């Protein structure tokens, strides 16, 4: 069966036809026959047709691969197709262009692989070798034991692989004299991978590109390549320069979209000199409180759009959303080392500077935003009517939850990789995540622009360093908060980590007291992020928030005495 294909119906019909059992069997038989024929001696032009058939049939069989293809399949298609076209062509210039194409692809494959490895800490500190060797899929017990027994040798080997891949184009230096040792090292690398990791197909696939590398790296002073046409190299350089220009333009456009905000955006400078970008809606009823939304780490204020639109549409409450320092159009200007207290101070300054003094405030925080809202409660005092915690962080979670600790380690790796990759201009290669497409259409482009902007991830790294220190140092009980509270937990969060539900219950308990309304519930089906980004879950969360707000307004409103009591 072909895997699901989203596309034109005609494409689906074609893929279904070629992925049938009989068609697949026929293709494999034909491929075996053609491959056997290709082993025969000779230079007949039919060999070019054979190359093309093998390349195209590999691509056709791709729909049968439920888990996709790997690098060896992709290289095989590239080499077979380019070689077939070169053999069928009668023009030497076309043949040279195709050979250059494969050679440049070979250089790019090693360069990209090497520099992406360099972004990983495990490759830089040389723990990658032992890490891979201990896995079930690609591991090798004997090699793992050797790597652990001889760490210095393992480190040299790991860094040697990095050097080989990152510096593969040196094969073209010194008049091509380095081509043979570079090719020999690369071939030995693949043979070792084949023996140890079981990646035998990579040996034949990648070494099939080496003749093109050898041909194009030979200086034209050599008689055998004196007539070689090298215009493909110039064309490749021009394409690379053009691609770099496109990358730069796209990056600038995304940065501008990130910084400019919406037509309703305004700015406030806090006590720490940070310039905070915010959007405000007064609401229809000035007697009602203003809701101030506090986003999580490496998140955006637009994540709340489903909820804020529902509140503005169906009630008279005021709404304020803002970007913390370093996010979106907000500028991080502080001259002191960052601490979480700085973001709390910025939140307090925002409330005092933006919300009219005669109106109360309800803080709505998601993830880390919930913790910042909790810490701001003491300074806001009587102005704070309540806090809404949306799958909130808890200051003791890194001490009590192994799930949170492991997730935090992964988050750090992701943030580091994103910062390096985006600063290197690779943001153009990022595809739009599904959760961005789930947001309201009017904010998707700006959210994706922020997601591909290194500033968001740099701000997240800065915040995480402070979060990790604060949370690991936490001990004792949470202080009581004299305000109403609504605690909403995502079901997938508490199912995966029951300790998180206990901590959410503790957040609710800090608000318990006479005259205070405290409500908790678990939003079925939601995870930590879809609680906001998925319209179904966010709409339900918005409905719960409105019901809670209406309840506490009724509770806090002064009771009008009955006529009989007034008469007495």
C-alpha cells in the first residue's frame, strides 16, 4: 500500500498504480536485470538509459517506504540520474556540467553533515561516538567498549570525522594533490560505518560520487582534463551568491515583521530600561478588570490569540498582551545580569503604566508566565483580583519531576541549536510547524517570523539560565496569595507526569482563604502547547476563564441591601 499522499488526485492515482504489489515486483525484477547488465563491460549508450531507469525506479519505489528514504537512497538517485543523462548526451559541455553537479553535491553533503555535527555539543566534546555505539539501532558493543576504554583515541577519531566532513573541499587545493587522501579517508569512513553500524549501502552510494570529485579536482594542466568545461562551477558560485542574497532578504523581512508589531502596538520603558512592546484593548465596561496575559518561555504573545479574541468578542473585560524583553519588538536594555525578578519587575511596571489605576487586574500566565504572575502578586497587592494559571510552571518542578528535568535538557539543546542555526542564516530552511498553522490566520505570519528569529531563542536561553538556578535552589512552601485563582492543566501534561498535577494543586492551595474562589480542572486531550494553539482547546479554556471571571465579579460586587433591611 502507498502511504497517504496529500496532493492532486491525478498524482494520487499515479502513486497508487505504481505502488501496487505486482508493479512493485515487476520493478524489482527489472532493476535486478538492468543492474546485472550494467556490470557487463562496454561503453554503449544504452548504459545511460540503464542509469536513468535505476534512478527513476528508485524514486518510484519511494512510496513503498513507509519510514522514508535515507541518504544512501538519495545519493543513488542523484548519481544514477546525472550519470545517465551524461552518458546519453553527445555534448562534452553537458557531460562536464553534470559531472560538476554530482561533485558539488558530494562536497555539499559532507560540508552540511560536518557543520551540523559541529552544532551538537556531543560531537564537540567527543561523546557522540560512544553515544551512537551504545544504541540498539546503530550500536556496536565492542566498539562502544573500546571508546570507553580509550577516551583519548575516541576523541581524536570523533574530531577527525568532524575535520574530514567540515574540510572536505580541501580536496581541490594544492592542484588537486589532496584529493586522493581526502577521498581515501572518506571511503574508509564509510567502510567502517558499514562494518560497525550496518550502513553498507552508504559505502556504494557515497563512493560512487568520488570519480566525479577526482575528475573535477584534477587541474586543467593535466592532459586528460585539458578540455574540461568548468563553467558549471561559475554557475554554481553564482547560484550560491543568489541564494545567500535571498536568505539575507528573507531574514531581514522576518526581522522587520517581528519588530514592527501590530497597528495597536505601543511601548513602555521599565525600571530596568527594557522597552516593552504591548497591545491593549480597553474593553466595553470600565468597571470590569483588565486581563494581562504573560506568555511562556520561547513563546509569543500571539499564542493567546484564540483566547483573547474570544474574551474581547464575548465580554467587556480589558485585555493586555505584551512581549517580554528580547521577544518580538521588545528590547532588552538591562545593564545587570538577568534574573527572573527582572521580568517580574517589568510585568509590574507594565501593569502600573498601562492599566488605569481604578481598574483591578487579573494575570493570565502560561507555563513560565504563570510563575512570573505568581511572583508579581505580592507587589500588585489589592489591585490583583485573581490569577489564571494555564499549565503553569512550579518553582520546585526541576527538583521533584524527572520528566521536567529530562525535558529541560532537551529544551537547552534545541535552543542552542536554533540560535546557532538561525544566526548562520539557516532560518529559510525551516518549514512552518503545524502548531503555527493551527493559530488564527491573522497572526500566523508574525508568529512564524518570531519562531525563525534568533532573538526569540536567545531570550529563551537567557531566561532558562535564570529559571534553572532559581528552580533548583527552591525549597519550602509557596507563600499564600490573597486573590482568586483558576488553575487549568493540560491532560497530556499530567498524564505524562502525575507530579505536575500535584504541583498545580499546590498552586491552587496558595490561594485558599475566606471569600476567595479557587477553581481547578484538567482540559481533556490538550497538551502543554495545544492548550493555546489548538482552537478547540483554547476556546474551551477561554470559556472556562470567562465563567470564572463572571463568578468572581459576582462574588466581589457589593451586595445591595433588601428593601426590608433598608426600612429597618
